[in-house]
C-alpha cells in the first residue's frame, strides 16, 4: 500500500459526535427552560429540536432554532439570548473517547495530521480546546479564520502548504460527500468517506474508500508502524 505522509480530518460528525452534543445541549436547555418534563413528551421535544437544528445546520445564528422550538413548545422560562446560550454551552457538549485519542496518537506518530473545519472561530476553537484535540494536530484550519471553506480547493491547498506535503501524499477523512470527499479529490487528495450509519451514496461523487469506523484508518500505517 502507498505510504502516505499526511492525514487530514473534518471535525463535526467525523472526529466529534455532533448528534450526541445536540442531545446534551437539549437536556441543558430543557432543565433551564422547562423543569420536569414527562418522558414521552421529552422524546418528542428532542426529535423536534433536532429537526429545527438540522434546518439551521451550518448557520452561525441559532436564534431561529430556539424561536421555532419555543413557539411549538412554550417554555416556563424563555431564553433571552439564545445565541449566547448556544455559543457558551454547545462547545462544552462535545467529548472524545480515550479510544479516539489513542487512535489519533498512533496516526500522529507516523504522519502529519490536520483538521479542516467549516464554522466560526469561537465555536470551533472552543470545541477543539475543550476536547483536547489540539494536542494531536500539526495544523488546524477553521473556515472563518482563513476566509475559505470546504469544498473550496484553496482551503485544502492551504493545509497542504502548511504541512509541506503534496496532494498525492495526503488523505482526507470526513462525513460529507461534497465537502469532505469531492472537495479534496478536486485538489488531488485521496477522499475517504466516513459513513458510520451506512447511508446510501446517491451522488455522483465516488469516494476512494468508504469506512464505518475510524479504526479502519490504521491500515494506512505499515505493519512496522503498529509495533
């Protein structure tokens, strides 16, 4: 197998479980704004909260998410500054497992490693710092900070320049076919689709590889590197 010199990662829904984080911020909001809620209603509220969140996924201002939710489920206490609540609480709702940390250490020991993420500086940096991910990466690019966002080929090239690696010597791993597979492929990187839920690919984008667990990335390390 080809010996690669760098592995680049998406952040949300690849290294970090955003769905679990939304669960966490929902329960913080529930306790703050509603108090005790019956379990059946709580499950329906969570489903609707995630529905509203997904409509606004990628949008910096989450005010509309909370307004829509509160209109449907009138709270005891209504957040006066929902965006401020989101900015303060959401980054705290992420975590990485010891297993993921050990996986990243193994990769970092054998090749250069980077994150490229779309999003705001405040939120993405907070997630990275709070989870300790910054300890494992040589380069971290946040779209708002560099003025470019995936799938723009220039953001991938910027990361490669900082890593001092050629495109053909690098892999990109992410969950979004357009941004994390098609984008990197257009720059000459190998695009690996992280698809833990086995979603059907109904696009024209063809990943170089599809994986359901980040552990599968270990085969890009040579047998000698495992020891």
